[in-house]
């Protein structure tokens, strides 16, 4: 059974993330969505909320699991016995950053490989930051995030800006 880890902050998970995971499942038997608990970012959702949102988005697919990790991704991958990292790319800027990360990871864990997958065009302009800003300003998120995430964002930002 081939397993890949799809790491990120997922604050929140978007349909762009979902698209990468669904397409990744055509290649891998199982995907662990690894939520970084300490990323240097100021998340809107707690780690527990982000895990629940991911699990809710994939409640009908047992091939997708969500777990948090703290520290280096390579250490998490070793503990899980996984040697493949799946990363989604939206822009050239994403590639430059992800390439640096994959080279550093390869240096620390030579057996690990990183697979880059381009986000499909319909989702290429979504970022979690943009989604949060739209939600904060009361905008419509339909077609950008899973339904459970849209509801959670509405609750999180109830009361306006």
C-alpha cells in the first residue's frame, strides 16, 4: 500500500486542497493530511478544528486521514514510515518555495521524494488567506471550500468585520 503525506496548515482546507487530495488518490492508496501545529502563522481555526474540518470534508473516504504534527515534516514522515510527500502548486512563486523545502527535506531524509501536482485552473487562485478575508467580509464562499468549512467560517466570523 502506497501512502503519501500532504502537509500544510489548512487554515482552512479549500476546494483546491480537496482537488489535490482527490487527484492524489488516483496515484496513492492512502493520503495522510498532515496539519502543521506550529507554522509561524496566526491561524483562525485551532488545530483540533482544522483536523475536524478535514475529516468532515472526507468523511466518506477512509483512504484520507488527518493528523497533526509538530516539528519537522521529515521526522513525522519517518515516524509514519512514509517516503512520499505530495505538494500542490498554484503559481511559480509556490514552486520556488516548495523546491527549497523539498531539497532541504531530501538532505535530511534522502529516501523521501516530493511529488508536485499543479492545482487545476478552477482552483488556482484560491488561498486559505483569500478565503479567510472573503469570509471575514461576509462574502460568498460557495465553490471555494467544502460545505462544512463554509459553515464553520460563517460561525467563526459571525457578527461582521
